[in-house]
C-alpha cells in the first residue's frame, strides 16, 4: 500500500481521516445518524447486516452499530482501518457485532 502511495498510484485517504477523527463528537454522530435515517425512512436496522466498503473514518459504521446493525467495515488503507478501530474502541469496545477488515 505505502509503495503504491509513494509511486502516485494510490491516494492515502486514511491520513485525512486521522485528522477528521479529531472533529467527531456527539453532534457529528447525531448528524451522521440522521443522514442514514433520512436515506432509509421507517427502516428497521436492528440485526440487519451493514457492509461499509471504504469505511474511511468509520463514522457511518459507528452509526450503524448504534442503530443495532451487524457491521462489517472494510478498507484497503491501513490508516482508515486504524481510524475505524479507534472509533470502535472509544464508543463500543465490547461489541461482538462490529468486524473491521483490511
């Protein structure tokens, strides 16, 4: 991955997400939650599978787990995976329903 970034073949989005993590708070989580609910009005999220390809910061994965989904967060960028892991550990470290994959 790092070689591809250094060779200009891939952009390291994860570094941007590391900066973004510092801005995540209850208000930004609430906004993200509302955006998902707006896209899927009247949808029952509990126990549904939520696959977050290119999970980036992990914010929408966090929202999905808080809504009761079984979550698979997937990203190629190791920094993005680390960001998502950080949110999992900070907000719901004991959940068994959130799998993070690189």
